[in-house]
C-alpha cells in the first residue's frame, strides 16, 4: 500500500498504533497466529505474504515492542475484511482491543465502504459495540476452505 503511514497514540496509556509496514515484527505476528485457533500452524511465508498485501495495524508498547496486530483486506471502495486481530496476553485487560478495532475502523481508507466483514468464534462482545452483527441471511455466505486439518 502506498498511503502515508498513520500513527495514533493512545490518549491515556503508553501505546501507539502504526500502519507502517517496516515497523511490523512479522516473526512475532507469525508466532501468535501460528498458535491461534483461526490460523493454527500457518507458515511464516504465508503470514509475510498476507502482511505485504493488506492494510496492517501494529500495536506497540512504550518500549516499541509489538503488543498486538490487526490487518484489513480491502479494495478501499466497497468492502473490507478485518482479520488477525489480537492483543498479546500480557497487554490485555486495558481496553487495547477496543482501541485497536476503533482505530482500524476510523482509518481514512475504510470510510464509506458498503461492507466490513469479519469472522470470530469467541470475540462477539468486542465487535458488537462497533455495529458488527451476524448476517441476517447467512445461507448466502459461501466459501472454499482449504485446511490442513
């Protein structure tokens, strides 16, 4: 993506968000995703490729260590798919997940889209305050799932 990086500083806590790809710790992102329920065992090369082709948000603590992540797959005109959202366990319980999602949704490239989607099996309460709901006609959703499981 060729947009100028967006940097947002938390209003109270010593955290910041950045969309600058060069700051991302791809190995740390891979380490978390590879043990997550949604991307268990994902190869590092796949994570690298997904980061290269997505609008990414790194969450960093005061020591500039990556504490969380989110990425968005989007055409920047009609849709976006929010994926791989996490805050490391040591940084949870501070409202950083809500702040991360709020900051992602406020990004200029995501304004005016017809649809923003995500898939979750355990974080409905995080996303509901932002307007995310289960589809009214889920039977219209189709996908191809290639899993090694």
